[in-house]
């Protein structure tokens, strides 16, 4: 797992492995991205949120994202479209650790909007709330 993703999990009070298991077990749709030779790039999914018609999107990546960055970027928008299409949600949202700046650039590139900065337990770490409406 990318160090930035591990740090984000820990900042939210979750062991990174546990975060992956929770995402896998609680998602309506879960996708694992791999290279042609089977190397894991990322696992992502969408689970219910407390808001009707809004899904909580998540992703945990590996260092292979950097090694295969062009293919990852080219495939990101179609995968996002698939998440909307397969789940039927009208919006996707979540929170990202403020230190995960590469993640923020990617989210902006995908068309997500950042709404606010909040402190989240258990360590009062700063996270940025983001959302994207279905187009």
C-alpha cells in the first residue's frame, strides 16, 4: 500500500489492512485494479453513506500507481463512470487526509469538489471532504 494511503488510514484511527478488509466487506461494488502481469495497483469501491442516493467512495493504492501512472490516469475516468453506473448513486463523497496532496490533485482532475476541512477522531487529524455529482 502507498505510504500516503497507510498514513491516511492511521490518521483516521484504522489499521491499513483493516481498512482494506472493511472496504471489501462493506462495498456494493469493489474493484481491484491490476497490471497486465497481475501486480495490484489499487482496490476501490463504493458503500452506503448516511445520505440517501449518495455513496461513499474509497480507494487504497499501491506504489504501482506511480510506475503505471499514465495507464492509471487514462483508466480512472471510465472506472469512475462505472462506479456511478453500477451503483446508481447520484453523488459520491468521502474524506481525504489533508497531507495526501497527490490524492487531492487526482480527485480534482476527476471532477471532485472539495467542500470543507474538518478534524476527525481519534487524533483530530485534518481531513478534506470531497464530492462529485453524477453527470
